[in-house]
């Protein structure tokens, strides 16, 4: 009888802790706008400490410090799924899988964003060249660069770090890899 009582107590404690942890993660995601789906919400501003808490070390390096992942190493470079790619910093929809193509560059490439208002562009003169940096229009996360050597119909190539993206299957609320 005591074994059953202890087992039930441990089960209740485990369920309680699991529910608390799930609630905290949902709160973190909601706080950074990730629960709002595909809508363009107000700009999101966080401190470095808040971003470090929300993002992985690699995501922080790329999204907040404008880093780049090595070519051909990102999880979405060869990925072929039907859905949308959202910002891994705030969950805003950025690209549709129907605009993704194999550019041979080693990074996921798209010929157009889902909505041009969701991408901010800045001049990037680092590394001794002039490029157009692309950032999430909601949270300012560094995504990659845009080049004018893409396919029709736009002639543009949005070259994006996989770490900047999460994939959502079409008509589902779950993100690939969660």
C-alpha cells in the first residue's frame, strides 16, 4: 500500500513539474511573439540577456551578432517540406516553401519572401564587399543576404541561415523539430 501511495505521489509531482515547465516555455514564446502565428505584430525588442535565454548559442551568434553558418551545414539547405519558414527569434512568417529553390550556394534560398514588409534590408559592407543584409522586420534578427542573381519571376536570391528559420508544415501549428 505504501508503494502505491509513493508511486502516486511521484506521478503527481512529475505531472505538476511538467505542466509548470510547459507553461513557462509557452510564456517565453508568447512574450517574444511566437504565439501570434503569421500576423505582423508590433516590433519586438529584447535585451541581450533575454535573447540569450530564448535562443540557442548558435542562434544567438547568427541572429543577434550577424554571424553566418558554414555552407552546406544548415538543416534546411536540402530540406523539402510543404509549409512556411518562420523567424526562429519571434515566429513571424518569412518565406513559403513554394519559393524555395536549390541555388547551389549551401544555404536555403528563396526567390521571394511571404510578404516584403516582413523583411528589412540594410547595406552590408563587411568582408570587403557590398551586400544587402536581410533582417526580420519584427525582431530585427539577422537572416542572411539578398542577391540579384536569383531565378524568375523576381531575379532575387534570399540566402538565409538555417539557424534563423523554423519550419511549419502547411496548416499546422507545430514547428518542425519540436
